[in-house]
C-alpha cells in the first residue's frame, strides 16, 4: 500500500469525506475506537475498501505538518492496538502505517470497510454523518441502506453485469493518453473496476467501452413544451462515455448564442450569452455522473425556446441530505465513475457544481421528482425571438427577412457548424445549385460567415 500517494490524494480534497479524518496530535482512546467503527461502516457505505485516520495533517488547510502521535502507546496498562482489536467486533484487520512525507512524520490508521455486518466498538455501532460520528441506530435510513449494501442487495454500475461482454477499450486508452495518463493493458480492468465479483464486464465497463450502446440525445423543441413541434434531435452516444460527454459539452457552446446588447451603449457593444456556460457544464457533468445507469436509462437533455432542461435518473442518495446537497457535500451515486472523472479532471473534489448552479440561477433551478432530478437553465434573451423577424422587416438597412428554406439552413448550421452542402441537399431535398444560392444569400446578407477553409472550416451564425 502506497501510503505517501494515499495521503497526498486525501489532502487534495477541499473537505473531509466520511471515510477519512485528519488530526495533528489528537488522541483519545475511547473516542478513537468509536471513530474506527464509524469510518469502517462509512467506507462500506461509500463502496471504499478502506477508511483512513491520518495524524500529521492540519484539518483546516490539509497541509502536512507532522505529528508526535505514538501508535505504540498503552491504554489501561495494555498496548492500545491490542485494546482496540479486542473491543472491535467483528474483528477487522486494521493497521498503523508510518511514513515521512515532505520531511514530516505521518501516521495513518488504515481501517478496512465493514463486511457482512456493521463494525461495532464496545458492542455499539457508529456511522459518519459529514465530519461527525454518530450512533448508527439514530439514523435508521442509513442503517437500512448499510445492511442492504453489506448483504449485496444494492446494485451499482460496478456490480450489475453488462448485457454486452465482447467489449473493447481503444477509445478509453486514447482518452487517458490525451490527458497524459498511461493505462496499462495488464491492469486497467482491475484498477478501473470494470468487472464485477463474478468476473463479468459491468455497466461501468459498458459505459467506457468503444461502443456503449447508450445514446446521449439532445432534443430541440420549437416552443416551451414537449407538445411543441420537435425541431431536431442530436445524438452523441453509442461511444465511450468520456468522448460523448466532451461532444455534448461542445454542443453546448453551439447552443449558447452570443447576443449583441446595444442598450445604453456608450462605446462598445456588450456581448451577452444565452445562458451561463459554467452552470450548464456543471449540470451536464452532474447528470451523467449521478445518473442511475443500472436502470437502463440515460439522462435527458431538452432544449426549449426559453430554457434547457437537464434530467438525471434517480434521486439523491440515502447518505445525502437536502441541505448537504445544496451546500455541495457530494455523495456520488456512482463511486468508481466519480473517481475516474476526478482522475481525468473532468470534475473536481471541491463539490462546487451544485453551489455554482445555485449562485447563478438559485435553488429553483432544481426540481426533485419521484425518480429524477431536473436542472433548468433559463435563457437570458435580449430580444423577443417572436418579434425578431418583424423587427428585421421593419428596419431599413437591417438583414432581409428569411423564407422557410433559408431559415432551415440557418437552423441546421446553428445545430451543426460543420454541416456540408451535401448534407443540406439531403436534408432539404433540393438541388445543389439551390442550396449554394441560398447559402450565398445568407452570407451576403450578414447571417453567416465561413471560418477557415472550405474543407476544414465551419459555419458561424452571426
């Protein structure tokens, strides 16, 4: 066990998690025993193999400062380690590990996760609630959930086998390589947890495989409800989830029109995006990260004329409280997927996702349904789109109004900036000359411009 790497990884968290604790020189034998019980159960609750009690790290700054704690001390005329082992039930194979990190002495109590039944200290079971410990019986919902986990009755993307067992992972290797991380063919399946205990590829493996068989769809409606005409549907799935996520986030940039605000203009025009891109990004990542993939359903992304709705299947996990959710106290639904996102710097350990969305759009952005959570990203429109064409027609010197075909071309280019003339011919079911003449009209009248070359460039809607 690489204690140095473990400690540095733990220090990288902005806040303590329920499965590790930092102290400098603190030592109270009875209370420490209670902590061991609580953290062993918390590790099981969060699907961790171990919990860690670390001496030599400042609790507030997470700076490695060193410790004078003596793990070989006595309690009631008995070596403390012997005392602790006697009072824990069932017996767990804990160990004290000592290392020097950056010139400072650090001691780590490595606590195995509970198995089969919760770990007790002096016949009393404890659990971690945030950074505090409490009697397990005082939290019946957590107690029930913990017993389900220990009995193997809680299904996760790591335990449920994939319907597809002939999986390949060349794209996964490419993605890791693009982030400067080398995956070893001999160990990546084990290290990333891509097989369950029965040796079958699991749902996590399916999501990260070259063909996940799971699409991520963006549906665009020409109105404010799903009863409105469906304008278009874009798919980004059926590939390695990591690449699909990247494509989905880039598509958000296409949707996020930059509007020119000339109200109260003095010198420069003010550019106003349709929505906050950071909040959108956090909402998309959270939806994918916390989705209940084991139910066989993917998140839903719906674009309306006045908002984007991002729906994630499932509800907040049993270990989470509504207050903790809004404060950003992350309790991942998919633990291993969360670790992979952190390793690849797709998401952060700071838990800033939900608070970032709330900062921009408030708590009302979140809607909790029976089996899903919806985040609503409203559009900040400067002009009323229903009146836009009328204004264009009434203002001399402005762009000429568009007919149905030209409006469709403009919409397709906004939907896919890389669209080709050949694709437009198929979509519009018309001749090549007709498409080229209409593109020329749009360019000459300031609706679009070509960025880059004819072969490698793209269309920019103005």
